């Protein structure tokens, strides 16, 4: 019985870590789509787009470095940090798309 419980916990842990990686990837794709939509609609200027893309690329580099340092996984602290940074980037995308500047 102990062996089954231990195996179940390991499987659950792997599923949770897999889901969070999928969620991070999905959110990256969503934010990339929001930037592209802003460019297409003219809501984002070239400068705003470049700035957002630079921030997005930096976040992606950070995620790759964190995963490389931890054998392909992110720690819970790193996931929280990435989530905060994605929240900040999301707010910046919104502000840039809804300011008075247009292309």
C-alpha cells in the first residue's frame, strides 16, 4: 500500500509540473498573439512593439536558463516569479494597446 501511495504521489507531482509548463507556454503564446493583434490593428507603434518583444525575449531566456539549471524543471519559486513577470508584461501590453499612440 505504501508503494502505491508513493507512486501515486510521484505521478501527481509529474502531472502538476507538466501542467505548469504547459500553462507557461500557453500564456507566452497568448501574449505573443496579443502583441501581433496590436501591430495588425495599428494599436501598437513600432517602438512599443520592439519594447514588448524585447521584454518577452528576456523572459523566455530567463525561463530557459532556469530550466537548464534545474534539469529541465522550474522550481515553484521560479514559477511564481515567472507568473509575476508575465502579469507585468500583460499589463504593459494592455497599456500600450490602449494609449493614445497609434501607428
